[in-house]
């Protein structure tokens, strides 16, 4: 079992960044970059945006000077071997699905100079003009040589909060308020190329919705090829027919909806039965009056 001091050190490495680290605003005139790019250090966010009248999911590259937006089809997020860490001997991290001491690649929640700092934001000025409460980010599938887990660590001793787990059923919904900037821990169970299918649905202020799909591309480990990641095609996921509803926004749990649906069917059957019996009684009464 990890000692208290060890847990403090580990949690500090994964702790929530300071407010100054997350405070940002995006200029409306930030450019759209074209051509392939490998993002392996610096600040990077995935974010929905409205551009040229279209809703799409893009990657905000804050490492470029000046910052730019990039297409996920052209940008590969590279996770170098400097991101390798060992899973601690602590049951709090059992959700990572590997024994203590296993080496995994981690994009941490706090920024490190030698590792890309990956998060997401809902701060595009075009989005802020049209969005209502926020957006739902649906993890639609993960293709890669190992497990992907995304989680938050709150404070130095707070329990981890799992947001996405590639071992669970899809889609996996994550609600994000408008004008939000968040970073989390991204844990890759084995080196290689990963493709992460993502749908983002925005609630609009006019009562409508807008949905966009994309695939994030990762080259994990120094031996993984960014070119291979850029050329790869995901085969484990297809576009969602409808976005999943985050648990916090569901009006009723699924089992209760099932019970209510069954009760409705039984009520309809009862009403039909009563109507049929009533008609039979009326017909018998009419025959008896005719005989009399």
C-alpha cells in the first residue's frame, strides 16, 4: 500500500490545476491552421466551435504563436515516453485495470513542460454567441492496443472521478457547461496508435441543437508513428443515432422508465378488456329486450 506521503506526491502530480492555469479567453480572430501537425508539448484543448456557419469539433493549439485551431484529421497528439508512470499500489486506482507497478503513459491534469497538456474548452466566441447551457461530449469508441481512461483528481487526497473508460459500454456522455476550460488525466494502457471517436452536441439558445463528430488521433510512446496515426481509420465506432444523456440530466432512472412503460401497457390492456366486456353486456341486454 502506498504511504500517505506517497499518495500526497501522486495526487499532487494529478491534482486540479490552479485557477490561473485554467483562466483563459479565446480571441474571435484566431486563425485556422492547415496541414499536418504533431502536438507533443504545450497546451492543447479539444473544443466545439462555430466557424463559417458550420458546427465542428477542432483542436485549439495554444503552443503555436499565435494560437490557432487545427483539424483533428491533420493533428496528431503525441505522448512521448517521458509521460510513462507506474500505477501506484493503491486500491483507489483499481479502475485503471492493471496491477500496481504497471507502466502506463499519462497525460496529466497539471501541466508539465515535457508532456502535452490536453484538455477541452467550450470558449469559442462563435459557440458562446449561439450556445445555451452547454454541450454533451459523447465518447463513441476507442481503438488502440490498450485501455484508455480519462479521470479527474480533486485536490491532493480526493478520490479519482472517472469520466471515460474504454472498457465500458458506448456512448459515454460527459456534460460540459458553456465557457468552461477543463483538464483531466488521460491514461493509455499500452504504447501504440489510438483513435478516439467523439460526438459533441450543443444545446443552442434558440432551443435547437447542433452535433458534430470527430476522431482524435494519438501516437503513444516514442516508437509510435504519428504518420500511421494520421492515416489510420477507426472501425470500432459509428455515428450515434442520438446522443446519450448524462446521468445528471436524466429526469428518471432507466428502471423507473421501464416500470412506468409496463404500467402503461397494463392500463391500456385493462381498458380494452373493460370496453370489450361492456360491449358484450350491451349486446346481451339488447337480445333479451328483443325476445321480450
